[in-house]
């Protein structure tokens, strides 16, 4: 399979953001966050060669056959405006919104990726994705994803539930999962996505590995004995506390915090 290639013109950049978790924890807080996301998209659109929205955009998303979840019209409308105006937007599914099917591609013109994807930009190789289920450990989630979430039969069963029941159950499950522990903690050498990046760097080296999921902004070196250049693992953080995103200018990738005093 050929790797998609992006060539930046003068002053153009790639932009990456993830983990908006729209819908959490309540309507008012989510709406304020959504408006901030729109301000960010407005701020970057003139220099954007491509915008990557990399999973967990919503606290929960399921595309029923004839309905989509209520809300988020500002974000959806902005994405449509961007793609209609010629700014490519790509979406990656996360563990909270992995049940995206055809809606985003048909209505908004965005490809949807379910697994990490390589891109080449100005000669630099980038491997990007959400990050859930990567690296060692987390066996219960990996099994649940493989044998339940990704199985067409169980997706069909969920589709048959009334929307208020399915969405209500999913939101309750999400709230309970957040009570079991926070991911806002650096795990050092045990960072599982960092370990995944190191493994990939030995097998198929990239210059940049850009992921979300961990809710903690990171910029770490990736090395391998059999590779003559160092890569970088960048985690995008989230938009509930850090409001962080990354931009790539064809040579350098850098984390930024939007309208926030978080020190990177």
C-alpha cells in the first residue's frame, strides 16, 4: 500500500489535535469547550495544509442507521466548512468514538482511519493514530475491543437498542471508567505508546510518532540500535485541562497550548 504524501507550500503546516471528549462532563462545560475548539480551528485554517483530528472527539459516538447523536453541530459544521473550502481534514477513531462508519465521509468529506496510518510530508515519515490498545499490557481492553467493539454482530445488536438506552448506557459506562483512575500521569519508561513507538522504530522507522489517548502532552525521543536517526514521540494531550495541539512545518513538530497558560 502506498503511503499518502503531503507536500507543504510556503507557510503551510499540518495540525494535530485529539481528545476533545465533547459531551463530558455536562452540556454547559462541553459547549464552552466546543466553542474554544472552533476558535482554534478558525485560528489555524489559513495556514493548514491538512488537519488531523485524532480520536475521542466525543465522549461517545455511535452512528445509528438513520440518526446520529444529538449535539456538536458547531464542530460538525466547522469541519464541513473546512473541507468545502479546500482544507483537508482526516479523522481517527478513538476508544470513545470507534463506532464511526460512513457519516463523516459522506456528509463532511473526511476520511476516517481506524488504525495508525503512515504519511510522508516533505520527506519526513509520520506515523499517527489515536493510541488506544498500542504497546504492551492493557489486555482486558484489547480483548474487549477485538471480540466485542469491532465485531459486526455486536454493532448490529447495539444498533437495535433505542438510542436513548444505548447512548445512556455508554455515557454511564464512560463516567464509571473515569472514576477508576486518571491517565494524567507520566509513566516513565512504562509509557506503553512510547514502547510501541520504539518497537516500530526498530521495524519501520519514522521521524515522528504522533498520538493521543494518554491525556498528557509528551515530546520524547525514540531511538533504535539499527536506525541511524532519532524519531520523536509526541502525545497531543487533551482539551479538558491542557488544550494542546501539535503543528508540523515540514521539518519540525512542536506542541502548543491554545488560550491556556500550561507550560510546555
